[in-house]
C-alpha cells in the first residue's frame, strides 16, 4: 500500500463490505407475493413394519436397520453385532424397544411395546438409546408408529431426534 489514496480505497472497500455483510436480507414477502415456505431440514423417512423388516441383515448388499423408541438407526457399521448370525441380529428389522430395555433377545420382547416395564428398565432404555444408539449409529428415519397416531393422522407432538455429529443420509 502506498500513500493516503490507497488507504482511503482500502477503508472504502472495508466499509462497503461491512454494509453488505450487515444489511438485512431481502424481505420475506413483497407486496403481491405469497410468502416463501420456511426452510426445512432433510425429509424424514417413515418406515412401516413391513419395510423395516427388509433391513434385517439377511441380504449382504442391504443396510442393517433397527428401531429403538420408534427411531430407525443404521447399524450396518456394527455388522459383527447385528449382521446375519451375529449375537444381536434378532433386534434388527423391527422396533426392538422392549428387548433393549430388558436386555432381552426373547422373541416376546422384540417389540415396540413398553407396557409394564419397570422404572429401572425404562431408565436403562433411555441410557442405551442415548449413549449407544444415538451416539454410535446414524438415524435414517422413524417408524410409522412414532410419526403417526393410531388413526393415521400426523402426531403433532413428533419431534425429530437431534444428532448433530452425523450427516443424514440422502436416501429419502
């Protein structure tokens, strides 16, 4: 930089950059225009029981999915635990919330139903859900039971799980 003229130009450029950076964006709605829809994150994939059952680890070229508390996780990276013939394969391809809560692989416990679980089992469920599944495996969707009411209407209380350390797969 040479001389006062160069400094004035630099100061002018910096001032212009600040004005542009701090200026409010374009108005959301202009006269005569409809409002733009709010920006949304990636779409949520809804799994029926039948669809989720296709991802049980039997097919080599398919991902392995399981649901806990209605949240569908891709557990393919834990294939040695969840793949065909692996110790926890019985949990895959379904919502196994009760089995996770009770630490059980008994067929009667491989269900979404939490009726009758003890306080300790419910606490265990929350701990494993947060510290194992949400921490280790990406969420790929939700079961229909989590998103919809029994009559098929949308569950207005539905809130997607937060998992900022994963990028959602774009397979929706």
